[in-house]
C-alpha cells in the first residue's frame, strides 16, 4: 500500500514522505518508509517539512530556530568595557 501511494505521488508530482510501523517487539520496531522528495525532483516548497522529516528519519536531531541579534564591534566594546588599556 505504501508503494502504491509513492507511485501515485510520483505520477502526479506530489512530494511526499510516509512511514509506517510494521512490527513492534521488545526493544525493536520495524518501519517502512516511502519518499518522493521535492528537492531531488526539482520541486520547490516554500515550507519544506518533508526535508525535515527525512533528516529526523536519518538520525538528525532538529533544534528549534532562534532569534538572532546583530551587534557591531563598537556596541560590543560599549557593553563589555575596554580591557585593553
């Protein structure tokens, strides 16, 4: 069934990621995963969640985005004082 879904998505250029737990036993779960990745097929998604799912499936740990602040060297010197002299 999961292969049929992937085939349908490929025929219609619909990016997809699906995984199913096929068997669960003590200490081990067997999964089947099907992917029609957007990037590998020339499809650009504005919010590519599929890529993130694939990364997690490959063992990567995602870290939530953070807010960054730019600061100039002059501002940094004012905050920390000048210990050079």
